[in-house]
């Protein structure tokens, strides 16, 4: 049978491991958030460039009545 002191030590070890794991996960989340923000800025810039190029490339279509009118 496990002695009470051993149980306490086991619980302290588990708590320390869980705390370390939480810190690691927190760091990974912070890194991923930085990457996501950078990717969002790039996507926004590419969207703006695409829309600008689309406006330049699109010919002005004259508004006319169809031939059957």
C-alpha cells in the first residue's frame, strides 16, 4: 500500500508536471497567434493588391441597351 507521504510526493510531482505542460502549451499558443497575425496581414495585403490589379485589368464596359430593344 502507498504511504501518505508517498501519495503527497506523487501529487506534487503531477502538479509540477502539469504546470510545466501548461507553460509549454501557453508558449506554443503565443507563437501560433503571432504566426496567425502575420499571415492575416499578408492575406490583407494580397487581397488589396488583387483588388487593385482587378480594377486595372477590367475594361470599362459601356452601359448600352441590348440589340433587341
